[in-house]
C-alpha cells in the first residue's frame, strides 16, 4: 500500500495521473468512475493523447456502473456520457469499450453473467474509485454478499429526479454496479479521498483494523498494489506518519503469517 498526501484536489489528480501513466500501453485495461470525467486527471489524458504522448486506440475501457432498464446505445446514460466526454476525445475504438447492460432488471441474470465474463476475460490493470462523504465506495459503506460482485443497486426517487434533470435518460431507479471483489482483482487500485468530511474514515481504516463489521475500504486496504491519494484536509496524519503505520502493520502481518506457518507445520508433525 502507498499513501500519498497532496496539498489540493488538483495536486491529488496530477499525482495520481503520474502513477496511472506508468501503466499505459497497448492492450492495457482501464476501469474509471464517471466522476473522474472532466477533471484535471482526464484533461491530462486528453492533452497527452493530442500531442501523441500516449495512444488509447488499443486500450480497453471497462465501465464500473450503468443504469438498468435502458438500451445504452440509444439512451443517454453513463456509457454515452463517458463516450462523448472522454472516450471519443481519446480515440478509443468502440469495440474496446465495455459497459454492463440489461433491458430488464427483473430478469437480468444472463446479462450480468455476460459482463462478468467480460471482467474475467479482461483483467483490470488500473481501477480508480472515489471515497464518498458517507465512507462508501461503489454505493456501499459495508461489505456483504450482494456487493461482492456485479449486482443491481436501487436508488431513491429523489436521486432519480436529480439524474433526469442532469440529462440522464432513465425511467427506472436501478443501476448495475461492479463489486469490491472486481476491484480487488485489479492489478493496481487507486482510491481518491478528498475533503475533511472523509478524514474520519481514513482514521478508522488505521485505528480499527480488527473491527468485525468490514467496510469496503477496509477490504480494499488488503490490496497488494493499493494507492490511496488524499488531500491534506482528508489525511488525518502526515504521509510520513501513515507510512510508518503501514510498515508496522506489515510487520505484524508477517509475524502472524510466520506463526500460522509454524503452527501448521507442528500440526503436520503431530499427525
């Protein structure tokens, strides 16, 4: 795990881009959230593509979420928003863009399985997620069997009205979302944490490691190539202090693993 503290939101997005570009090559699989679009991060993607520094023609883009009960080619949802605001500007080939889709959320097992196969066939190189003001990631704060893998999420009528007012062509109040295990399968996972209202969740991540009720964030904390990017308002300690905590945590885990290994060897001898 790497914990990186920056002075501002713009600095966070620039620093994250510096790590992101290390993974750009033909065939790379990228999984971005819709709220990264039209930020400094995607502005740099577009600018670097224009000057020829990076090409996205053969990069694969996987969507994290899409509204259910719509034809994503016909109706303006998250896929078309990303396509018009980002993918077209990067010259990503349409055949390399994948988003979940179901026309009937009440009978969607086959559709979900289709996208699960897409996720399985295209291991993610970089996935980016944002920590919400409620401590949630991908619409949830706590982990359960439902949000482990690709699933259907319901949202309120109020949220539906807000989305419709923002231009989303939706009739229902459901969307399809990837799960935390899909994020854990990514080769690199970037978590963005912005604002003082998130600080308590970062503190909780390091102070309450042994809590029985697992949050999505605490599960993602076990990812082997996790990067947490925070601004100063969200970071409850300095980058140096947190990295010391991370090293201490790693040592405890190594000791625990050695002890468990010794116990298993002793059990084998007793047999």
